[in-house]
C-alpha cells in the first residue's frame, strides 16, 4: 500500500517553492485556475520517482523559466510500513541530474540515476512509471471514455490501463522476429552433397602435397652436398686471400715507413731552425728588465685612473647637489599643501559637529513605538476585512437559498429576512470600523517612516562628524611630518652644494695633468710588451733545443723501420698463378651451389602451394559444415521463436478473457458501496461495454443512466483497474481534472462517489468550486509571476481574493 505524505517542488515548470501535504485518507483538493501548476505537482512526482518527463520535454526543460537557483523535487511516501524519501534534482552549471533515496532515515547506496530508477521499480513490485500511472493516476477524460466513448476507444483505454498494450507490442515484435527467421532460413546456402565433394577435394590435395614434400626433401639433400663442397673450396680460397692480404699489409707498411722517414727528417730540420730563431728573439728579456717595465706601466695606469676618478666624482657631486635642491623644493611645496589641508579638515569637523548639536536621542524608540501602533492597526484592519467577507458570504447564501438552513446545525431558519437585516447592520458597522482602522494605520505608518528617516539622517550626520574629526587629526599629524621633512631637505641641499664645489676644484687639477699621464701610459705599455716577448722567447729556447734533439733520434729510428718493412714485403709476395687457380675453383663451386639452391627453392615453393591448396580444401570443407550447422541452428531458433509467439498469443488471449470478469468483480463491490446499494453489480461484456444491475434486478446499459450514475460507474471501473495494478491494496488515488466535460450535477454526484471510496487517499486536481465545497482539505495553488506558484491551505469557503475584499469595503462605505 502506498500513501503519499508530502511533495516538495522547487523551480519546476511554473512552481517556485511549493510544498503539498495531503491528508492520509479522505479527499485533498488542489484548487486553482488553469496554468498555475496544479498538474506540475503530478509531473514532479513521476519525475522524482522514475525520472520520466512529459513527451518531448528534456530534463533540463523542467527548470522554471528565468531562474538560476536549485531545481529539485522531494517525494515522501509510506510503503509497507516504511517511510521512503526520494529526492531528485539538477545541479552544477550544466543542470546535471542527481538522485538520492532514504528508507526510514537510512540513505540507500543508489546514487546513480539508472540504479535509482531500477530500485524504485523493484521496490514497488515491478511497477514502473507506466504501471504507477495506470494504478494511481486518473487522467483527464479517462472516466468519460470508460462509459461514453465508442467500444473501440473503450477497449484501447482498458487494455492500456491493464497493461495489455505491452503484451500486444511484445506479440507484434515476436511475430516480426519469427518472420525474419523464416526469411533468413530460406536464404541460407549449404547441403550434404556439397560437404562430400569438399571432403573428396581435400583428400586429392593432401596426396599432391605428400608428393611435393618428397621432392623438396630430395632437392634439399643435393643442395646440402653442394654447399659442403662450396665451403671446402671457399676455405682454400680464403687461405690464398689471407696471404694476398698479408702481402698488401706489408706493402702498405713499407710505404708508411718510407713516408715516416721523410717526415722525421723534415721535423728535425724545422726544430734546428726554431732554435736559431728563439736565440735571436730572447735578447733583452731577462727578469729584471721585465719587472722594471711592468712597474713603470703600473705607475702610469694608476695615475690615469686617479685622474678619471676625480672627474667622475665631480660630475656625481654636481648631480647629487641638483637632486637635493629639487627634493628641498618638493618638501616645501608639500608643507604648503599639508597646511591648507589641515585648515580645511578643521573647518569641516566644526561644521559636522554643528549639524548634530541639539538632536533628540530617542528617535529610534519613537519610530519603533509608531511602527508597533501601525502593525496593530493593520492586524485590526485585516480582521475586520475577514469579518466583512464572511458576513457578505452569509448574506449572499441566505438571499440565494429558497429554503435557508443554518450552516452549522443544518436546521431550518424561522425568519431568514430578519437575520439578513441583522447581518447587514453588522456588515455596515464592520465596514465603518475597517475604514477608520485603515486610515489610522496609514497615518501611523507614515509617522513611523518619518521618524525612521530622521533617525537615519541623524546617524549619518554623527558618522560624518566623527569622520571629519579623524581627518582633521590626521591632517595635523601629516603637517608636522611635512615641516620636519622640509627642514631636513634644506640642510641636505646645503651640504651637497659644498661637496660639489670641492669636487669641481679637484677635477680642474686632474684635467690639466690628463694629457701627460696618457702619453706616459702608452710609452710604458710598449716597453712592457717588448720585454715580455723577449722573456717568452727565452723560456721557449730550452724546449726547442730538447725537441730538436728528439727529432734527430726519431729520424734515425724511422730509417731503420723503413728498411725492415721493405724486407717483409719481399718475403710475403704470392705468385699470380696460385691466385688465379683459387679464384676459378671458388667460382665453379658457387655456380653449382646456386643451381642446387634454386632447385631446392622451387621444390619448397611447390610444397607451399600444395599445402595452401590443402588448407583451402579444409576451409571449404569447414565452410560447408558451418553452413549445415547454421541451417540447423536457424531451424532451432525458428522453432523457439514460434513457441514464444504462440505462448505470448495464448497469454494475451487468456489475459483479455480474464480481464472483464476480474474488473467486473471489483467494480461490483465498489459501485454497490458508492451508490449505497442502489446498484448491485456492474458487468463488462466481451467488448468491455458495462451493463449495470440495480437493486430491483433490472439490467440497464450504461447509456440509460443519468450523468451522476454514469460518473459512479466510471469511477468504480477506474478504481477496479487501479486495484488490478496495485493488488487491491487501496491507498493513493490521484485524479487529474476529472470534471472537465461534466455539468454541475454530474460533478456533485462524482464527488459524492469519490468520498465513498473505502480507505483511499484521494488527491483531486480541479478548478471547479462545486468540488471544493465537498472535500476534506483544500490546497490553493497561488500564481506568482516573480517567485513562481506556491501552495497555501484555504478555508472551507474557498479562497477570497484581495480585489473581492476591496470591493466589499467600498460597498460597506456606500451603504
């Protein structure tokens, strides 16, 4: 059994922040004009539980237009004694769907959307979204279709509500699969004769492959013998080639030795010439002469560096003096600015303090007292408006009724006219009191607003005065700092000017000596270079003498090695006739080995072709066997699909045959309760046309019934179909605009029948006032263009708009 505890919808379609809590039993009406979002609550329930949306609507399209906040729905229901809470919504910049489920406060591990949808279906005993709708939701005009539509339309509706349309779809799919399998079987190739021919071809190919293998082995043996002979001849040829190579190496060594001897003689001569050159260049390069030249050059360079430093110091001192002078001028300007700013800040602080002098201190308390008086008068105005509306409703009810009764005890009123006059006098009095209370409320509200405005202005003035005083103190401190900085800048500027004067005097002296110092630097540098060159030559002379001696020894050794290499070349020489015989024998052996290799390769190729032919024959045989196997499997599949189709067909026929008696049985019990025993049975024939039997035993077709009787029979049939889905457990029953095409009398009869449903939680979506007066709880869906539609609990008299109250006030004043 499923009982709906509450539904919350946030930013879904036209709903802003809506919360519905229906009664656990009885009738709860969702009242309101068309388009405010009554049906959006049903859409929210189906989306939260199963993730389904109306046809052609994406999940992201559920978001209320113009909103950027959260989108979510929360459904709380009781099922099998447990409280199940399902929340589904959209999160993130891309409105990604999420879902979470808890049972008795324990969060379930079904956070993935598909897993959660499957969990809900399994929880409700396999009841998916379509089954849930058929079991618990009655759509617009479904009740009329059950009793007023043609037989074909009624059959289609009942088959859909009973789930037979799914069986029909499955049967159609099974028939299509059976036909596809038949066509596939007709097109499949393969036969036992083709398989026998493929096996014979395989045996012939295997015999050819055996002969080819024998020829390959014979050619391989011949090729191996020729290869061995080639290896022996090649070994002898290699030995001759090694001797030839040894003679070539000896010849090359002799040539290299001769070249080395020539090079060694040339190096010895060059070393002798280098010794003579260094003896000439080393004159005048002893250590004392080099040290004296270096000392003279260093003195000249130091004098030049001192002159340059004096010139740079004079330039830097002049620049520093100019900077200090500029800084002193800037400090004087800042001092003048700080003096003016301090005076301005002092004057602003005095003016701000004057504005707050003499202001009262209890403005906030006066404003709160005035607002409390305004709130009290507003509450009194609202109470008077409600009293006036109730009096107006009572007067209209008494004036419109031909037999007026008391709305509380339902007893007849003896003198309705006197009661109307009394109510009219009370209405006039309430109207006058309401007008006076509204005027006093508006005056009190204006007084409170004026006091709050004065309080805000006083607070702003005090804040401005404190800020101005703080600015004045800051300006005085900055003035004192600027005065100190200006005095320091003047002292620094004077010191920098004196330093620049002394530096200019030193620079003048350095400038006069600069030409003589530069000439001395150049002269000493030349002398130093000549002394250092002579010292380097003297240092290289000893090494040159050693290298010359070493070069003479190398030349002697090179001459001895050249003589030995010439003797080795003569000993390694190979006769020409021996080389020619070895080359010819090797070429003949190569020709024989190549011919044997070609013959072996041809035999190998023939064998590979024969083996490939065997594999092809095997594949052909396997293909024919596979064709026969596939035909057998297809025949088995056809038999299976034919059996499935027969079973589905038999099950559908049986379900249709049992549907009418089952619905008739449940509907008979319900229609007897709903009509108080006036109808004792309702039976569906084979075409699902209902026939009713009354308490006199008379059978009447549904077309003979009145509008109210038709409504009772339609409701009984619809509830019976719902019980077939839900297992006759009662519980939730949601009616979506069931009175669309009914007149006033039929609506009243239908509501009376709905109230007689046993153990039901009925949620009625409607905009007809006749139904509102007969339900247990009225929830108004109130439109709001800014925040979205919301749900409010209404009184038993239905909602009264603000415009109607204003109209009543004006009427009371006129009277």
